[in-house]
DNA sequence: GTCAATTCACATGAAAGAGACCACGGTCTAGTG
DNA sequence: CTAGACCGTGGTCTCTTTCATGTGAATTGACGA
C-alpha cells in the first residue's frame, strides 16, 4: 500500500521541476553564507562581548536591499544565542523587529509593543498611552541582570514615519536601567540615512558601522548555483540560465533576493508549462511577471481614493495621448470620476500628497516644473508598462464602482 | 533691449479634526448561595 | 456577594482638511539707450 503511494509520489516528484522550492523562498536561511565572510566576521566581533555579558556597542548596518544584511545579522545573533544557551546562562535576549511591516511595527508605540511581546510580555495593540508602554518596557527589561540586543530592521522607514527622537529616547534608556543594558543594531537600506539624524543620536547609535556592498554578478552566480542544486531537480537548470539570472539582478544593484525570486518564478513558469528544462525564455518571462505582479499588487492594495486618482491619471494618458499631464488636469478629471461613481471628493492638497506617494511607488514619474506665469506644477507621466495597464484598469474599475 | 517686480498654480509644511479602534476602571445587572 | 455586561474616558492611528508659506520662470512694465 505504502509503496504504491510512494511510487506515485516519486513519479510526481521526478517530473517536478523543484526538489525543494522553499530554498528559493525569501525567508529561507542557508547554513552557509557565501561571499559575506568579512561582514559576518565584522558583525560577530562587534556583538561578541555579549557572550561575556559585557555591553555591546550599538551597531549600524548599511546596504542596499538584497545584500544579505538581515541574513548576516540574524545568523550571527543566532549563533551567539546558541552559545549562550549552551553555556546554560540566560542573560542575553535578542529581539528582532522589522520596522517596515505595516500594522506591526511602523510606529513608536508599535515598535515598543513588538519588542515587549518578543520579550515575553504582552501589550495591547492600542489604547495605552505611549509612556505607559515605555514603563512596561523598562519594567520587563530591567527585571533582572541581562543584556538585550534590539535589532531594528529597515530603521530608516521607521524614522521617516516617526522621528529620530524615538531613537534618542531608546539610546538614553540605558541610564534608566539598573540591572539590564540594551544595545541597538540598526539595519538600513539607505546609505545616507545617518545624515538626516540628530547628531546626538548619530554619535550614540553609530558607535560601530558596517557597510554591505552589493554582490557582483559572479558572486550572485555562486549563490544561485548553490541554492539551485538543492532547490531544483537535476538537469533542470543549466549554467546559462543562472548566468542570466545573476546578470539581471546585478544590474539592479546586486540584489540577491531578486535573483532568487527570478529563479523561483522562472521555475514555476517552466513547471506550469510542463517543460522539463528551464530556458532563458523563462527567465525573461519571469522578469516581466515579477515586475507586473508587484505593480498589480500595489495597485490592488491601494486605498480607494488612491485608486480614483490613478484612474484619473490613466484616463488622461489614454484619451488625450498627452505625453505630459499636470496636477490641475488630474484633479479635474478626478472630480468628474468621483461624481460619477458617487465618491467623496478630496481636497487638492490631499491629491497632491497622493500624487507624491505614487511617485515614491514608481507608478508615476513626477517632476516639479515651473511654467513661468502658468505657475508651478508636477509634470507627470504614467510609468506602468503596457502589459500591466489593462489588468490594472480592470482592478481599478472593479473596486471603484463598488 | 534690459532689469526688477509681478504673478500664476501649484508645492510644501504645520496643525488640527474626524472617526475607528482599543484598554481601563467604574457601575449596573442578574444569578447564586 | 460576585461574575459578567455595559458604559464613559482617554489614549493611538490613519486619513483628511484648513491655514500658511514658499517658489521658479514667463510676463509685465518702467526705464534708459
């Protein structure tokens, strides 16, 4: 009985492109980190004093997305925690918080709450005064002699939304603690992040700094090769495919995450098409698909008013075939659409902000230009690729008319 | 023709309000012994 | 007497409005050659 089933499963497995797809997923942590020896050692030597229970310097880690920052820091802290656990002591806590996750940790209150939850306390999602949360935080951290390592990932996002005074408070907190001590590891995508900071914060937070350079194409190839051996069945991928993946990603500031995504999606495409080998064609398709899905995802999850504005932009680009659209045009069209679909009309001020956000998201390209006596405006161009437009319009008109 | 002043149509900032959500503490109600 | 339902208060958070201020160059108009 069992062997029969095994046979069925085996045959499915054999035909499958993937042996173990999870290896290409973003949250997969390999046991060995390629081409980041220097960085891993750097992080380790800075954080090592935690093993002795000494105070750890605050650390700042910079690097573009997909350069392995989070991976390395987590790897090192895991190893340290393991060592501490082995030695039987329990005076080190590591807390990892991703400040970009919406609804989880993108405000001062929520970051604190997240830290407290990770430390085993519990704090309601909302409803308490912020200083009450601070007290709770101090209480839970300071209840015994210990070192608490707080890793704040994507910290630039947090500071942009909140302000750096929060970081200041956090660094100053040590002086209020009797038993415990806290150290902060900040991880940031933006290299210029430190420049905009309060000097006091900068000096206390940036005791140690580490820069993660992007991977080059060869390094990416190594990484991809290593993972693809485990992730795919034999004979599915060949050198050329991996080289192309690496080249694509290297063009985008050496983003390893993107390279892995590309490989995974290409594999999915090949599998779906029932083909037994991945080809360059699949990579190209995957590249388009990723781009497209990302855009559509963003558009779909945007609030209604944003969608209305986008609809106005798309309408204008289409009918008039204007190469350049201005804020005023969009606002007028937007008003029409709102009236037609019985939606509330927002102020121009607000629409202006919405446009700025679209610019950030890369959906439109907006440039502030001065047209002399005709005033100052954003000169706007829709940046959606053609293969996205139709689907986007469908999504928009669906969700707007309801 | 030249130059400074003017002016347009917004951009950009700051502050504050509305409404959703939530915790906490007090009060009320109904069930229990 | 007590557990649970129900309220009012005060807090956060997001989206938005209101009020204020800023801005770069085409246009205007005064001026001098």
